[in-house]
C-alpha cells in the first residue's frame, strides 16, 4: 500500500517552549475542569429548553439554566484567554487557535444576545429559546473545534514538535 507524507502542509500546534508553558500552567487544569462543567450545564439546559418548547412547562428553569450556561461560557472564555496569554503571549487569536477564537466571538455574541433579550423582555419566551438554541448550536461547533485541536495536540510527539503528528504522518492510498 502506498503512503502519502503530509509534512509540507502541517505546522505543529505548539513549539517546545509553548508546550512547556502549557504543561506548567495552572490554567490548563482550570480549562480541563471548566470544559466538562460547561458541557454538563449545556446538556441540562438543552433538556430544559426542549421540555419548555415541547410542553410549555418550566420556562423559569430553562431561563435560569441558560443564564448558568452563559456564565460558565464567560468563565471558560476569560480563563482561556489568560491561558492563551500565558502559553502564546497573547490573550486571543494566537496562531494555533485563531479560527477557534474567531468562532468563539460568535458564540459569545449569541449567548450575550440571549441575556439582553431576557433582560429587555424581547422576542418573547419562545423566541428567546430559539435564540438560545442557536447559541448552543454554535457552542457545539466551537467545542468540536477545540476537541479537534486537543486531539491534534495529543497526537504530536513532544520530541518532534515541528514534525507531523503520528496520526497524520501517513494515510493509505485509495
């Protein structure tokens, strides 16, 4: 079976120095704790939103859950920015996470729009729930982006930070 090398197109996520800063940072652990907490808040909130939309019951519970989910999003974004500054020297839009950060801005904007609509009593309850679901859809995409980067980072060999990750080194021809 012929194999194809992908060395030209791949750039490692971390330099050796960045990897060391990442591994020493307390914010790496904070992110590792907050991410599953936020995902749990998302799942609970999603269930409450869908329950409200299906039955008309539990509006306040759904609203509170969205606020809690949004606050966990803010917490992970602030601590993630601190982590990015510590590891890459900038609070946002560092090379390895540029597009994830760009999309995170959309996620933040939609969650914040929900809070504004709730506060201003705009869109009505059903419209607010649809806005929250839209924000949640962007959150799922963004979480997928970060999970992909986590996977790529784990595939990289620390001793060969500039090389192609083990999982990308070769692919069977078709």
